[in-house]
C-alpha cells in the first residue's frame, strides 16, 4: 500500500516528500496511522550524520497514532487502539536489560538496519530509529508500540515518546532531584522545557533556566523556572550568585556542546550532580584537571533516554498530564530548521484525518 513519507536519501541531503510502498504487517508487527510526529534535534543529528543510521531511511522517532492492523502473534494491542511509539524497545535478554537498565539495551536499535518499506522505484528503505514516524503510516515491531493511557490527547502524546521521557527521567531517574534542592537547566528547547516541568514536579526550591535566547524566558518561567540566565562565559558565576555562592545541587545539560557541559559542571555545587542529556558530536571535547575532580567532589553522568523504562514511566507521565502538572502543549514551541523538511511535510500530516506535525 502506498503512503507518503519524508525520505532521507543520504546523509546530509534534504528530506524528500514522496510515496513509499509500505507492506502489510508481518508476524509480530503493527501498522500505525500517525496522528502526530515530533521533530527534535536528534533527527537533525541523524540527518547530518552526527548519529549514524542506514540510508535511505524514513526518520522520526517520536510518534503517536492509531493501530490500523496487526500481524500474526500480536495480542497486546488491537486495531483502533491509540498508541505511542517507542523507538528504543528493550530486548530483555542483554546484560543491561538483566541489570534493569533497559535504556542501555544493546539490541534496542537493531531494527533500524531492517528493510521495512521501499520507494516506488523499488529502493530499500530503513526505518530510521526503528519507527519511521515521518510518514502518514508506518509498520513497526510490536515491541515498539505502547498503549496510550486515557486522558492524553493523541497529537500531544507523540512527545511522550522521547522529549518528555528524557526530560522527566533526567530529573527523576538520573539526577534524582529531591524536594527543596536547587536545579539549573541548560537549554530551553523541548527537552529543556520538559526538564523544567519535571524539576517543578520533583519539588525543587529554585529552578534556573539557561539559554542563549532572551525570547525563551517567558516559556521557561511558564514551565517552572524561578530564574532565567542568558548563557555567557559568566553563567557559572551568575548561578553561584543566585545560590548563596554555592552553585546548584543539580545541573542538567540539554544542549550537547562542550561549552555548555563545562558551564553546567562549574555551576554545580561542591558534591552536587551534573547530568548530561544533550547529544554532542565526537569533536566536542570537555576537559577537566585532576585536582578539580578531587576538590569539587561532583558527580558527572551521562543520561540516555532519561534512564527511562517507557512501559513503566508512560502511565506515570499520563497521570501528571491528567492532573495538570505536566503540560505537553507547552513543549511545542520551537520551529527548528531541520534541513529539507518543507512545509509540505506538515501539510501532508495535517491535511489527512487531522494529523499534525509537532515541531519543537
């Protein structure tokens, strides 16, 4: 069956809106009609080659929609069900999974190398990060499909697939922010805004947002920031001035640049925690000297997918949405320039069945 999709023909090339031949779901597979797809900076990293995927491919790792059909052996979901796509399903067998660290599953991205569809001229297509959400419809492994809890708008739910899980998990699973602690969040994009909301939910006493853009202050404060700092070489000093010259208990870096990682580290109090969420390139080098590591006693940690288990955390996030503590609509704020995504792509989704592209 032919559907339209945004195809990345090769790394660095513009995306092409074109028809693709999407087969019916096979054993263990599910076909989903997309209600919304989220576009985040990870898609930009994939299109530029910072993160590698087989090409040509249909990108898009955040998505929500309605099940159209299921293949043989699929019993946990039925046609007509509203679902969220999970781009990093855990295998349950590898070393990380046996330790309960499903976000580090060694086999989570194996499906990205599969051929899941073909162009009209017969060229093999790969499903980006497993789910190929930049399309009208997609076919995914049943392990990539999670039932959408009641009370969450289907179009907003796309953001639960990555941005919200990442920001919420960075606060609650990686940094483990406690009530009354102080938090700084570097980068006020979609993930940063989710992180700010998560810090507020965690009961942080002071939440400092940092970004290069003064236009984002209102958004940051709406998400829970008590203070706003324009990023500069003086940022760590400004944050220490706001925290009794101590620095914050927790810094969360959502940009993935050496300069902001270093600033987040320097803004953290002695003995505090610095969590890096942003995905940086191999050429981004962060340096420390041995004495400062000893003296400051800080913890610096990476954070993959918010250290989250989507099956466990999705119902928790849905409850926050229903209770009004988490505003998904507030995350759709930035129209990032993802090379090659023309307005036609937005119209492709918005013009059929009310589908709309969520861009942040």
